[in-house]
C-alpha cells in the first residue's frame, strides 16, 4: 500500500498541456513525486538564454506551482527536435509518432531511474497522456505500479467519423489525413497496459466503450480550468432582427470538417435570405474555403489574437458548435462566460441544457442547424432568457485532484 505521508504519483506529459493541470492538481495535495516532461525551463538553464521564436515558446515550459517539485526533463533532445521541425516545417503523422516514441522511451528510463533510488513500484501511480506511453506503462505495470491514461480525444471512433465526413463531402479540399494503423495499434497497447482511462466527457467515454473498453475502467474527470464569467457584461438583443441589425452567429475554433463546418455552410445556404450573418474565426485546413462560402452570408476572419477573440464573443448573438466529435470543446465554456447562448451537439462535453442556456441538436445536419437558428431568429426573447441562464460547469484543480485521487483509491481497492 502507498505511504500516506509520501507522494505517490508520477506524471509524464509533453508540452504544457492545460498549463500542467494534472501535475499541479496532484502537487496541491502533496501527491506529486515526479514530473517527467520533454522540456522544462529553469531560470539557469540554457533555454532561458536561447534567442528567437523557438526560445520564446520554450521559455513557457514551466509553472510556478511546480517550482519546488521534482522534475526530470530532456531539453537537449527535444529542443533539437523542435528546432529541426521548425526548419523542415514537418507536420506529418510519422514525425509526431517518432517524437512520441522517443518521449515514451525516455520516460520509461526516467521511471526506472526513479525506482532504483527512491521507491518501489507497488507504491506508485503513473499518469500519462495517450499516444506516448506504451513502453512506460508496460514497464510500470511489470514493476507493480498502477497506471492511469489521459485520453484527450474520443479515440479511433472519432477518426472513423471524420474519415466518413471527408468521403461524403469531396467538394471540400483539405489537407487532413488519417493517422496510420500502426498509430492505432500502439494506442490499443497503451489501453491494455492502463488500469484506468480518464476522459473529460460522456461522449468520449461512450466512444471508448464502443471500441470495446470496459466501462468500469473509464472515469470522467472534471475540467482543470474553466473560464470565469465576464465581469459586468450584459448582452443587448433587439426586439427583432433585421437587415440593418441581423442575428450574428459565431463559430470560433478550427475551421475543419470535424467541427461540423460543412454542415454549418449547408445551414447558411438554407438561410441565405434571412437577416443573419455567420462569422467564422480560426485557422482552416480547407484549401477552397473562400470558394465554398462565396455568395453566402459568411465571413471568415482567419486566426485571431486573444484580444480579438474577446471582441468576437462580445459582438455575437449566438455561438454555434455543430461538432461531429470533440473531447470536450472548451469554446462553448468561453461562450457561456460571455453570456452567449450556445447551439451545440451531444458529441462533446455537456454544457448546454436544452432551451435553458442554448439548444442541443439531435444530429448536426444542415437542416437541423438552420431550423435551430431560425427558431431564435423568430423569437429574440428566447436569446435574452438563454443569455441570463448561461452556466459554467464546476471545475478547477481541486475538483480535478479529487477525481484523480478517487480513481487511485478505486485502483487500490481492486488490487
């Protein structure tokens, strides 16, 4: 059994995902024994003195909450990899697979070194994110550790959905490519070596169950960070929408087929004669997007700085999230923080309560999206009520830590 007075968790993660939320949550309960990460910028390290855009990005690889905790990183290896990737502009699945495998091997070695000095495996729980922990988990299980896999997306089921959408909509020319089967096979092995899998939404959980994973092994954890409501902000809706004051519908995020963009464009085509504007904000992999929206009431603004994003939320009347699949979709929380009603699907995190703070689509089809928007267009008073009822689910590091420690407790009872 683990020593109640001794930290028992080891976390492995690349990058600063969620601002190191998992290790920070555990550190807040004095449960973090070691963080294994690719690059960690200490004040005295060579990274802090590197010039250029790469260095500026790498300097953010640390967090004040973890300053007093044990961190093992591999800066020379991964700073070189990131620099070479920038020079070559390499974004292929083979590049990321190779990077993940390298990180996995180094983390396995790091755990091995830790155990040789400080502990024995049956006292420890090892957390790592999917796609970069097969060897780490295999070794951890072999020496008696418990393992918890962080599944940040719905897994291969999502890839099936996206692949079908690309097949059904050949008029959208995109750069999307499905990852190779070897990537999926490695993920399956990670799942086999994981005692528990943690996700952020019921949708993700159901997708994993559909892939044959035992429901008792899957835990839905609260979000680490949720946005705060915009202070003193109130929306003003007109008594009716006109050509002079149209309804402004905002889509913010990646402009890709997975997010339901093709369906949204179908809806705009149906509503072309109505007093409505669609505003798309974010990067896209659709090479002919401008051509596809030509003649429709759609404005694509491209990527936006954080200050511009806030203005887009302010200016909108309703937020659209016709996603085909998402691990959670944090943008809907940001929209709610700006008291913006949301039209979403059930294929993401649960934020919308139908007819209370927004509308929930049974299926993200063009006609369904158009019908939902038309109902709000005809009754602006519904938007007023929904804006007043916006709600942000509970979250934060304390609740995340509760969920992680609850998961560990279940594992210890089983063993």
